[in-house]
């Protein structure tokens, strides 16, 4: 990166050292790479396709034409507020540090656990989505595979292991692949839109703004029978669930050049571009659908049903291959994000076996133990939760419905703290990406309102068990904190502790060969 001067490097080091941390990870990510890692996790070709039935089997065309931009705006308000904080505190595991610095040890610890639980489970959910896409596109039609628990777990172990191995090899290789992923998602989304428009029988633009109510049997029981208003609101979960994961830009701060400027830009731009290209792609798909009533009846199979009915088989398979690769790269970027969160929390003693989990490989400059731990946990989560059911609902389905609630809670905590910390001794210096007090506080308040909406929507049937899981998790975390962690966990270095760690910082940088 020819534009990364010695002055820039010293500035990045100075910011990191001022927060009490060594430059153990390697700064190899450009501003585009930082954008690409978040854009890859958002991956409109993953959530936008695998969760499409939440819209088509809900409020129909209006769930895309009107609901998609509305839901994307809800995600954007979090990204904008987080971007302001990330510019001031660009560290790996960003949200955990923001929660600690703007609040206290407890709020930082709580933020970390919500974010970590959300990231591990969302990694599992992303790769399960990739599995079902593979089964629908190639596995069953071409290889005759049947969907069994054993098939699913073996598939997950293989693709997650490959994702972990790439991350193990260092951020240089990972960044190259996520850069490629960024371009691949752009190109594939546009090609899919063009193919859909070319295959459409007619262009009924009005269907994008036509409200329907396909809840119950009319929509393949994707949603229980409910009112038209509720089914539209529930359809907002499609863009909200898809447009998440942009905290990856913050988690890779210590590997990004000019992090105080690149991270907030990467975070916000990943949401904006995903929203735009996702809208183009999904609107084109809705226009291609031969009959909305028939599409709704397909439930979760709507994407494959419409593609089989309208698109040339060869073109369809080429698109499927590009989508499958994009979904695998989405999981790859998620491994990067979850491992940096584990690494950052562990170097402050926040997890069991923290000493091992916070180690960085001198050869690859990557947190190897954190990478493999996060990856193994995600597979074990899917395996274990798939074997247990509550009533007729697998525990996996129940927990995944909580995943986005956990993630957005971890976003909302530091944002809310920042609302009250602005201008105080906790947050008296802003980064170079500065919205100003009025704009930040507006977006912070909007984030709190959006969090309430996401929580209310996230616990509606058929996800009503999510309420009990979330409350149960809060009770357990309270017991753990007051019973154990409040006396043990010290949190990130603040104040005089930063100065005390100067010798440790020099030793840690020397150990990995940082000059």
C-alpha cells in the first residue's frame, strides 16, 4: 500500500499504544479491505436469498419494494452511530472496548458476551444457510444427497474448517479473498438482477408496492396467521437480519491502515452499498416471479422455485456457483470477525483459557487459537442444538432467532453509553470521522428506538421462545457477573494502567517481530 506512509504507521501505533495495546496483529488491510470484510459478512447473496421467504411469504411485493429500504435504514442508524465511536477507539473487538471505556467494566463485559454469543451462533447460521443453498442448487439435484443431521454437520465441519485454515494463514490471504468477495458480490448481484429482468414475463412495477397478507397457509406457514400490518413489520426482519455483521470493520481495526478513518468509512459504506445492490437484485427477482400467490405458497423454497421456472438451466447453475462461493466467503469473513472478538476479550482476561486464546502466531501474525476455537464452537453449536427440540421446534431454530437480538444488543449498549458520555472525561476526544454532537445523538436515539423494534419483532411467533432464551441469558450473565466476574475481571487498561503496560507492549511487539 504505497499511500501508507511512516507517519500514518506511527499514528496508528500511537493510537493503539495510547489504549494500552501492542501491535501484535499485522496491518495489511486497506480501506477497501476493511469495507470488504463487512460487505462480505452482510453478503446480500446469503441472507438476502436464504431468508427471502420472510418477505415473499409475508407482505408480498411491498415487503421488498417498501420494506427492504426501511429495514436497511434501521441497520444504517446503528452503523452510523458505531462509526462515530470506532473513529475514536479503533481496536480489535471494538464494541467490547467501547462498552468498557464509555461505561464501566460490567457494561464492557456484557457487551462482549452479547457480541461473542451472537457472532459464534451467526457463523453457524451462515454456514447452515450455505449448506441448504448447496443442497437446493447442487447437492440434491446433482449428487442425490439427502438432508440428514450427519450430512449437515459433516458439510459444516468441512467448510468451516477451510474458512478457519485460510484465517490461520494470516490476514494477507484473508484480505485478498474478502477483497475478491466484495467484487464477486457486486458482479453476481447485478448479473442475477439482469437475468431476472430478462426472464420476467412482464414488468409489473406496481407489485413492488402492493401489500398482501400471505401469513398462515397462504405463505407456506413461514409466518403464523396474523394481521397485514404485523406481517409487513415481521418482513422487516429480512433486511435487518441480512444487513448486520458490519461490526467486522471495527473488529479488524488493528489490521487496517489509517484505522481511525478507514474503519468508520468501511462500516457505513458496507451498509449503504449492500442496501442499494440488494434492493436492485431483490426487486428484479420479485418482477421475475410469474405469480405472487404461487410464490408465497412455496415458503422457504421460493428462490429455487422461481429460478427453476424462469431461468435457463446453464445460466442458473453458473449463478448458483457464484452465489455458493460468495456464501462461503461470507463465512470466511465471519470467522475473521469472531476470532478477533475472542482475541481482544481474552487479552484482557475475559474468557476461560484467556492466555492461550490471546496468543498471536509469530509466523502468521494471526490469533490462531481464537480462530479455531470460534470455528469449532460454531459447529458444535449447530450439532448440539440440532439434536434437541422444545416441542416440535429444534433448539437450533430458537437460538438462531435470538442471534440478531444478541448482536444488536451488543451494538446498542456502547451507542447508548456514548449518548451520555459525549463531552465527558470518558469521551472528550473525537476521531477524524466526526458527525458532530447533534447528529451523533440523533442517530444514537434512533438506534435505541430501533433496538426496541427489533426486540419486539424478534420475539413474535414463531420465534416466541426467543423471549425466554434472551431473558434466561440475561439471568445467567447476571449470576456469573455478580458471583464471579465482578471480583476477577479487570477490563481493558484505562488511565494509569496504560502507562504501566508500556514495557509489556514493547515485549509483545518484539515477540511477533514488529519493529
